[in-house]
């Protein structure tokens, strides 16, 4: 399926959620895409395999595959991007080339030029003395360059080159320091500390956000301040480090849940509710936090933005396909999201619009998991203006016409002047293809048969812009919960079992029954009957749908769903969502995303039929 066409709408629309006047959607623009260079590939990781023949400059070799490969964002001059990779086959010391070994962070030139050593890349972390990198944390994902250009976030570490730009010749191994990030979570600061996940640096370079998993598999999100601690006296990490202090738990303790039972015993939807799920970063100015939030339509996972002070929430993606990694331009006017739109991967379960997210109480993890199939991700970079999806405007694919076997990964990034976007891709590999899988494995077109690559998109007609002024965020966010060390997790609202009525904003009702699992207490079955239900006056829903979730006692990441659906949509489109005889049974594991199903679940929209993927595909 191609991206839906641009909307022919009035010049100005009013967005009631944000209170902003929304301009006419932009027209598609010309974009050139090129691959950026990386160190040479060798086929063996044996000591010394990276010979002078393999790399005449003796500056390291890499392998065909590395699961933790990841590109990051630009340096302030726009001429370099950070890349996390693994050097292999280095000789032993005292050979000078011995420093090019293991997982390292490099800078790659984006302007076709080279560093003084003749390479288009420079290793930032190779050869840093052990005294300058004490207690280096092994988590080294999501690299991010600070606006100053002298520091970088590298997983759970901060790379610091003092007053020297990371890209400059003055930034040498001897004056580079790598400090771990430590999150004190006990009252006295003792112990191993908390375990942040997917950290993102705020544009002010002082604050950051992160997510973490709780013991029951849930996910919470936080915002805090980085404070340098040169001589820590508590905690398991006793080397110079950055502590996370003034921590906020990103939830509104006084606000409503997105779906709840009111005092009259009826269901209510609250699109204004703040429930920050998985953190995805910040707006270009840092005035908004970006995250995956509670679904607004059944099985439709979207990106939301919440203002750090006012708590105003806006939904910036709404296409039925799955949206996840996202980055804003520094001028705050655009964002690039990795999305499955165009692949039809989610349309069979989410393509019918206007269905409230009632069954999502049991389908949410499975719906999120089907975006991938093992190492095959269906993401491609989509360029959208700051106001997001609206009408029939769903942005522009940055790499239109590219090979779909090269899948987009996290995170994309804009150059500071807004004229370039960098993103990285991974090639589909087994078991997502080949063997018993009905899809053949493609041959890599990258140098040395690499199955990962970094891509640079040039927005040809754009004039350089200046970054927006960085928003002055408070240490403690007014709507969030202060979360000092020793804090307990707040109780979340849990929808109680029972039968309730949800009244459509415009018309009709949805009568929903929620049944809990007697062993776990979690919701087990959700059944809904729709009678002329409509929230927007454009999509009217009738029919019934029911889903039962069977937990796996040994694997909380496994979803097994028994699904029946017989829905009809009328209004601006004619749509149906129906299961076949015997219903539809889906089993999928959130960590591997291996799709296995029996029966059929089919969504038809104005005569276009969307069926669930084949098993293993």
C-alpha cells in the first residue's frame, strides 16, 4: 500500500487538543538519499584478521553483522554523525592498531570529506586510557551528541572531551573521558542503582529522560537532571560518574486515566490524560516529551507529545500502522518517525478507523509485537510537519522506492540546520527469511556484505534554519510525581471487571464486558457490542467483537489471543472487520515477534482487503 495522498483541506484547521491553528499540509519535496561510509568489512574476527591489506591505514575493521550497531545524530556543524559499532580482528598490543577492538563510538563524515588520517570516520573511544574510562557501563546504545558538541551520550555513559569539539583534532584519546551514569534509587544511595532503558538527552544537555521495566513487566518513564559526581561515596560505582538527580516519575497523580469508569458506572475516555509510556525523546526545543501513549483507536499505536509544564497532550501520529522511533528537527517544525505505514503490516487489525480502544486491554502487547518478524522490521522513515497526521495527510516517505528488505531502525536524526536526516537500516536475515520461512533472504548490497548501513537524506530544496531556543525546563515538572531515591511506585488506575456502557461522543453506544483472570487478576476477556457508535460523526461502528487472552505461566512476554470479530463501519468509508469460522487465534512473543496464527482476521476498507500475515512472514 502506498502512503495515503496529501489532503486537499482548508488553509487553516483548528486543533482543539492543542489550541493551535494548524496550517495546510506541506507538499512532497525532493529528497536525495546516499549511504555513508563505514570501516572496511572482514569475514573473520580472529586476532590480527584486520590486516594492512584489509585496512591500509590500520584504523580498524568491522564484521558483516553486529546486533548492537546503531547510528545516532549529528554534531552541531552537521558534518558528522555518531555511530556505535564493533571493531573485530585487531592485532595485539603494542601494535598501534590494537586499539580498534570491541564496541566503540565513531564519528562519520557526512560531507564527503575525510579526517587528517585519510578516513571518513574517526573513533572517539578507541585508545582512551583506562584511568579516563573507569567503570564504563556496558550499555552503549542510542548515541546522542550534546548541543555543545563537546560531549555525547553513549548508552549509560557520557563521553566528555573538555573544551574540545568531538569532531576536532584537539579531541584525542588522552583528553577524552568516559563517565558512567548512575541512578541512585535507595535512600542512602547504596547498591547497584536503577536500570535506565533507552535514555534520551534533553536539548539543554543537562536533563534527560528514560524508561525502565518494573518487576511485573510494566514500563515507567522518568525525567531527571545529570549531576557530575567526581568522588562518589555511595553506590556500587565508585568512579567519577554522572548521577541522575531531581528525578520525576512521568505520570499525573491527580489526572484521569485514559479509560475509566465514572461515578455513574459508565465508561469514559479521557484523551487529555497524561500516561507517558515508552519514552521516545523530546521536541526540537525541548518543550515537549515524546512517547508512545495509550491507544486512542483499537490496536493503533501512536506517538504523543506532552508539554513539560502545561501537561497539554497532543497526538502527532494517527495512521493505523505502527509508529515508534521518532526525532524532531532542531527548529521544532518537523519530525521524522520510523513507521510501518506503506507496508500493510498492521492494517488487518488496526485499519478500520473509529473503533474505541476497548479490546486493547488484552490485545495491546500482541498488537505492538506484530510490527516485526524476528529481524525483519517493517519501519521506513516518514517526514511529517510538526502538526502531525491530519485528514488524509500522512507525511512523506523519506526513501520512497527503496528496497523494503532494508528496514529502518532507531533512531533517526536531523542536522542542526534542518537540511539533512540520518537514519540507519538493517537487512532482513534468517529466520525472518529463508529455510522454512516463505520469504527468500536477500543479498546485501553494502560493502563487504554488511547487513547494516547508515543512510543520509538531503532535503534538496530546504534553506538552512536556526535551532529553536531551548525551552527552560524546571527540575521538577509541575504535573509529574517527584521520585527521590527510596520512592515507591504510585498505584495506577485499574479498570475493574464488569459490564459498562461507553457513549459515543457524537452518537451510539459501546456495551463492554471486562472479565478478569481469577488467578492473576488481570483482564482476561473483553467483549464489546457496538450500536451506531461514533466519536467523530464520520465513522459509525456496529457489530460485536470479543478477545480472550491466555497467559503463559513461564513467559510474561508471550501473548495468546482467541479473537472473534464481526464489525461493520459506515460513514466516510465502508469497512468491515471479520474473523472466519472458528475465529482467529494468535500467538506472538514480544521479544522475538514471531507471528503464528490459526484462522483469519480480515479488514476491508472501501473494497480493499487486508489479511493477517502468513506465519513466520
